[in-house]
C-alpha cells in the first residue's frame, strides 16, 4: 500500500451554482470541517496557497493539474485537494482532475497548453506577443467598446461656491500687497476695498446657508488689516484709524492690541504726538516681558514723539533706558542729538565714546568691518541679505561721522581742539585699525571743509595736501577738493593740475571730470569742456553739475537746440530756478518769445526777471504789458538804471514830461556825476514851459561841469526863446571856446550868419542859432532847410515840423534808451 502525503488546504466549499461549464455535484463537508465559513478565514484565502503535485496511483505519474485549483482561463472552484486515488471528495458522477486518460479531466489536460506554474499569468503577462491594440490584460476591450464621452460638470454646490469666493478674496489681498510694494497706492486701495466687499458677501452667504461654523476668522482679519494699511499708505488717516479700531475691539483676535502701534504711527504723522504717545504706551502694556526687542522699539517711538514735542528730558529718559539694555546706533545717535540741543558738553563726549563701542551689524569680535576691496571681489557672490548688511554698515559709519562733525565745534572752546578730540576718539575706539584710519581721515577732510567755512584758505589747502601721501581713494578726494578750491580762488593753473591728479587717481570720478571741464570752460575751450562733461555723465548719469555745465557749454557754442534738450532733461531731475531761467533765456535767444514768457513767469518774483519780461513785450510792441512789467520791476528794485531809463523814455515818448522828470531825478540821485540825467531833467522843465526852472538848472549844470559842451548849447537856445539876447550871446561865446578847444567840426552851425552879427539873435527867422543836431536824420533836415534856395517858399507846416524836431533834439536816442 503506497503512502501518500496529502496537503491540507483550508478552503471554503463552493456550491455548484458558482461553476459555469463544469456539471459537477455539490461538495459536502470534507475532512471533518464545517461548511460554514469561520471568522478567522482570510478574505483572499486559497489564492496564494498552491498545493504540491500528488502522484496519481492510477497513472503512476505526478498529476499535472493544479491540485484542485482552476487552471488558466477557468473559474475558481475552491474544491478540496485531490485524494491518492485521483478522485475528489463528494464527486460521484465525473472523474477528478487527476483521473485517468479518457475522462473529462484527461481530455481537458490534453487541450491546455502545458507550461510551468508561474505567477505572471495571474498578473496578466504572458510569453506570447501582446495584442497590437494596446495594453489590455483583462481582455475587456472587445466587450466594452468605445469609451463614453466625458460628462459635463454639474453646477457647484453652495459650499464649493463659498470656497471659490474665499480663494478670490485671498488673491485680491495678495495683489493689493504686491501693488503697494510698487508704490501704486490708489490701485492697491482699490483692490483692498474689493476684497473687503467680497469677504462680507462670503460671510452673509455662509450665514444664509447655515454654515456659520465655516466662517474664516483669519480671512476677515487679513482683509481688514490690509485695508487699514492701504488707507494709511493713501494718507486717508480717518478711515485707517476706524479700520484699526474695528480690529482692535474684536476679542477674537488675541494679538490685535499690537496694532495700536500702527495707530500711534498715524497720529505721529498727523503731528498729534499726545495721542501717539498714549497709543504707544497702551501697546507697550500688552507686550509681554519676553518680547524685549519689540518693547524697546515702541519705547523708541515714545522718545521720538517726546523729541517732536520739545520734551527733551523725557526723551532722554526713554533713550537711556534702551541704551542700558539693548544699545543700538540709531537710539544712541538720537540720544546724542538730545544732549546737543541741551548743550551738555560732558554728556556729549561720553555719549560719543559710547557710540564708538557699539558693534557694527554682522561684525564679530575679531572683525568689525569688511575690507572694501574684499567686497569688490565678492560682487558676484552678493545677495539680498548681504546687500542689506552692507547698507546697515554704511548707515552705521555715516551716523558716527555725522555725530563727530556735529559735536566737534561744540565740545571744546576752540573748534580745532574739538576736531582733535574726535580724531583721537576714533583712533582709540574698539573698531578695527583700518576702520579707525578711514574714520580719522574722514574727519580730517571735514576739518579742511571747516577751514573753508571760516575762510582760512591756507590752512584748508595745507590740510588737503596732507592726503597726498595717503591711500588712493583719499588722495583722489583731496585732489578733487583742492581743484575746486583753486577754481574758486581763480588760480586756474594749480586747480587744473589737481584736477588732473584727481582724474589720474580715479578716472571714474564724475566730480573730478566736472572740475576739469570747468577749467577748460574758463579758458574758452568749450568743445573740450563739453567732452569732459559728457564723460562725467557716462560715469554718473544723474550728475546735476555735469548736466548744467553741459547746457552752458552748448549755449556758448550757439547750439541752442541741444542746450534746450539738456536743460529740459535737468528740469525733470531737479526743480531749480537757475534751470528755469536758462530755459527761458534760450527760448528768447531763438526767438520763441511766447515760450520764453511762459518759463519766465514760473520764476518767483524777481526785479530782473520782471524787467526782462518787459523787454520781451517791448520787442513784441506790446507797450502796455512792457510798461506794466517795467513798473513792477521799479517797484521792487527802484535803483535799476535800465528800468529807470526805459520808464523815463516811455513817458517822454507819450509826452508826459512831469512823470518822466520823476525818473530822471531818481537817476541823477543814483549817479550824481552823470551830466546826462540832469540835462534830461532840465529838458523836461523846458518842455512843460517852466523856462526859469530849466534855465536855473542849466546854469547849475554849467557851474558844476564847465567843460560840458551840451549845456551851453541848450542855454543859448533857451535864452533865445526867453528873449535874453545878451545872455545868449555870452553863452554862445562860451560854446565857441569849448568847441574850439574840443576841435568840434560843427561850430559853423552855431555861428551867427555872415553880415548879421549879434542882431541875428533877435530875429524870429530860423537861422543857424540852433543847437547842433546829434541825430543824423535831424542834421540832414536842417541842412536841407538851410540849403533851400527860396526860404520864403517854406510853408508853415514845414516850419512847425522843423521846430518840433529841434525840440526833440534834446531827448534823442543818444540821451535816452531805445524803446
């Protein structure tokens, strides 16, 4: 009897209804196990347990079936393992899988592909060529057909709509914050208001749907905070305060009390320092003791507000409290300013030395400051954090230098000793040796500028020349200052020498290039000066001095259009009266008087500009506007001789001699040695018929200026009109002597006619007893009248015309300014 080892398989019996093409009888409970399922049975039992092959005693070879499990392509029957006889338990009609050939199982084995038992067929892989229509391990493509079209998405539920709206609100908040960084505050405020509207709609909608527990409190806080910030940026302080108050009063926000600092900042900007201090102190009370840094920042704000109110002692108390705990450069500098206002010299010295003991940002014990050359080598490794660190270090150095320049003239009786104290403090400070040297050199440079302020030019030059033996950077700066100093003194040779030295030390120094161009401009070499100005602009595009001087060089080269472009560019950079004047002057030079007037009117009230406007209107033959601006110029500056000339000539032209006399008298007071103005006053007296006053004034002029030829001429004519023949003859003799002495060629005009003698002065006919005509046109008319063959043929109108021209001869273009 053969011994057979049987593999027990814990399988749940399966009814015949679960088998499609195998007419097998139902199984009974085999191997003493119940047919009911047990709790400990695994869900996937029977799939991973493969029974070993059992030798078939009927055939004598091991069974090739699957030990009661279905083969490939068959349904799982989960029947009990086969017996040693090859039969199955409970199977009465049909032979088992391990039966003899000829049975159902034998024929099935002959039709199946023989292969070793592996696990890849169950996963869908096989050794045959896969189908060409794609990966389909379950062979489902032939039964399912073409894929159905995608269904359209149904409308969102109310919850989903609320979530979408919440995303939009967050997006609007982010957009508002990013736009505010670009300084576009109106658009940022518009986005913030829109976010607030959508957030309120979202809250109402959720309350309406009964979703009050889904209201996002953090979103509401973000919306209101961003809205308050944008109101603040837009200087809408009332709305900002209201919004901050709404946040602070909400008990759901635990840390909202700190926003009182922002409210205090708003009152600080409005110069309501009392309210600002109150809010700062309230916020300070709500900050825990562990937040020391925040507490000290708020305390510094309180001290700053006290400084604005002029309560310096209260500010000092707050600043000193900060310096005892966490000293920083900004607070220390503010404290030094308070001591400076109180003129406390001792505390100024102590505080300045404490400033020098404050560590620089990012510095260690061994290194307080980076080497500038090393910084230049590491430009490629620069990043945002390093840039911020460099900016803070630069501010640190700048505050120390400012403090030194501030206290140097005050801490000692002599300001020079004060600079000595500051320099020695720098050398004894705890910073690195290189930093000490640079700070001390900066103070020496400030000392030189202080010498210039006190007009001690020799000491300033000596102080600046001492930098020639120092490093390259300081040498270049000193040479640049020396060239500027020599330029102010008018020493162009030495100044140009130091300008060249400065350029050799640093060819990218824009100010040195400007100084070099200035020396060339002073020499009249405008083309080369223009080249240096352009080179300076290539180094520093916003160099104001280079742009202004470039415009002047173009103007000197008569390149007015190019000069206009330069000054217009400069006008967009700086709002300067000098630039406006140059633009107006250039428009006047090119004949565009309308634009010239427009630019001149932008200049604040200035007598010279008013006179210039009057001249422009005079060119345009607008006498009313010309008179208005000249009169305004005289009202602001009544000693401008050009304005007085024009106003006197204007009234003479309009035959208002009484008013013209007023301006000529003012001119004679300003220039008492100028005979011209006194003669004009006397002529105005004669024009209005006040002959005695005119004669008296002519005689006074002749007594003070006996060598003047014009005065006797007018006296001869005036005495003739008054019928004073004897005096006319006497003044005629004086006139003849003066003309003979001066070698005048016009003496024959004023000599008595041949054969008439002295009696000619009593005649009423027009003879040669008239004053010499200084106007060429009038001289030609007189010659024409004298050469007329028949004098009786001259009509009365011609005589009146000649008489008027004779009277106008005393106020001709030689004596009065042109209109």
